C-alpha cells in the first residue's frame, strides 16, 4: 500500500538523500539526461550531450519546487513528482498560469504498480486548496510513448510542439489539462 504526501519544501535530510538517489537512478532515462541540464524548465535542450556526471544542478533547482512523494512504508520514498506552482511560459501562453509538472521519477523496482497514475490522481484531485490552478501542464519528449499514452488517457491536450527540440527526430511536447475544480467555476 502506497501513501502519498504533498510537501511544500523538503527539510528532512533523509528524504533529500532518498530523492537524490531516485533522481540519479532515473537520470539517464530522460532525453536529454537530467545531469546535462541546469533546471527542469530549461528552454534549450537540443545541444545537450550525454553526461557522465550526476544531476547536481538539476537537483538543486528541483529542491526549490513543490513535491508529491510516494512512500512504501514510513520514511521510505519510492517515487516523486515535482511541480512549479503558478507557472507560465510562452509555450503554454494559451492557458495562462498552471501547476507545471517538471519531474516524475519512480524507483525501478516499484514500476508497473500504478504509481504514475496515483501521482496524477493526487495532483488532479487532492492537492491543497492554496495550490489549485485552473490547469495542470507538463512537457515530455515525443518518444516517451508510455507517458504520452498516460497523459492522453487522462484527458491532457497537446499544446505546443517544438520540432527536433531534443535532437533530430525527438520533439518536445507541451501538454495541459483543465482541472475543472468545482471551487474554480
């Protein structure tokens, strides 16, 4: 049984250590790798090369964001989602401000257990009232088929597509969903 928890700012050193371990475990699965980036909202991605260093800069910027953590048992983090509250950018200008999901990582031995859906369920329906926005947004790469399928099945709409943004044949796709919160009507 997994427990999810929203944390505005991570203070606990043990949790920080676990987040670092999970991020390093997932680093090279991203296109481009997180270790080659400065932040989760970095605009230029096409010229970034494979990196053999750890994602230090990315982690430091990520720690400034909001977190939804997935615990397997007390104090054992197995996955996380980060987001920037009240985010806007040129690629998402049609929707204005949103909760922009920046990073989702799940430990490899906990995959295919519905954790990705649980994270999105929490973000879409259980986030604290003070963090509710009219839209949730994210971006991913065009060859990330599993994530794109999940987003489509959850009703996310395709926004801006940046052709070859992450390299030849690999586009960046911005997606968003109207949260339709009852108290936002």
